[in-house]
C-alpha cells in the first residue's frame, strides 16, 4: 500500500489545499476507503497505516488524507488548523470522489478524525457525497469533556499533545514568519490555556466555550443521520469519557459498540498486537452490496 501510494494536492475551495496519499489497486478494486487521522496525527500514523494496509490487502483502493497543518503540510495554507474547519474536509472528500470514482466508498476516522467523519456523514447530501458507510473509532464526542480528561488524567497524554502541538505551531511560524510570532509557547502550561489563546486570536469564535461547542457531537447534532455509521468506543478510553455516548442523538443509522478494553484507538489484543477495531471494520465491509 505504501509502495504504490501517490501524493495528491486537493483543491478544497476558497484557496484551501489539502494533501493526501492515494494507493490504487493494480486491477479492479472493491471500492475506495478514505482515512482520517486524529489531532496531531497524520496520514503516516501507525493506526492509519495499519488499517490502510489491511484494506488494501483486502482489495480496496485507499486515500489517506492529511488535515491542514498535519503531516508536514504547514506551507499549503496560511491560516491555522482548528477543529471546526469541517467545510474543507467535506470538500476534500468530495474532491477525492471526483478524482477517484468508486463503486463503493467508505470513510474511516480516528479520534478527532472520527469526529470529522461523523460530521461529514451529516453533510453528505448537501455536499453531493456518495458514502456507503462511515466508521468512527473513539471519536471526540464532547470536546470540553475530552479537554478535562486530558488536563486531569495521566500526565503523559497532556504532555504528548502539548509537545506535538507546540512543534507544529513552531513549524507554522517558520513558514509564515511575517504572519505568526507565538513567542515562547511554554508560558501556557495547560491545553486549556493554550487553546483559549489561539481561539481568541486566530479564529472567528469569541471564546473557548463557543469554539468547543462548534465541533461537539452531543445534543441534537447527529439527529437525522442517514448514512450508516459504526461508532466503536472503549470503556477504558482515557481521552474520550464513555459517559458522553449517552448524550448523542439516537438514529437507526448509528450503530454504537462499546468494548470493555481498548484505550484510545488501540483495541490491541493478544501477543501479536492485532486490533479488534481493524477486524470489526473488515468484517463489516466483507459483504459486497452488489
């Protein structure tokens, strides 16, 4: 899958460009799988490559999308990434479908990518998308809850995201020095303080709460969902509080599976480090509707 991958730049409207990697089958493909990584991940993340490799081996073409400012793509767009930029992701998926029409297309997202995947499913009609099924693995449900879990939970998770975010912002400032001078980002000791700073200065949202509500899935956000969606969550996820599942609007199109173990997007079992989530998705895709 990696050997045959070809980089593509997608035009996503309003001058926005996103990068992705397309792996095409040598012969006829079963369909197309579009992969969305998590926050501060990328198209090369282990969990994305692992599932993409399995999908490719099973006969699917694969397109691994990088969000804005992820995967070393800081130079493609001057404005900063934030989690409410759903329009450009939807437009990127539409561009992939136009460039690579397939008899069946599935969308798979992890963590924040799972959140984007479910929001994309809500917009599929107005965007003219043709999605057979959406998989959301440990999606961010209620951003405020996730932020609190990161702030109050095991310190290594908070340290990991702060370190990667600071590095990404330093790369952005290096590419656009005339636009960005963030100073010493270590002056912000928490994700909450760092996010609040960037929301107030670099987004259209008036405050942190407005921004966090902007990409929440709770309440009535998923009301009216019509694309078949499989949500896989872990009861022991240290980042996504499982109680937030009870705040989702219910839809016949939404199937929710809670696994007792799995952590955040891991679902590893056995000494071979295989993933239950990978197997569940492949099993759900095994039947060919035609």
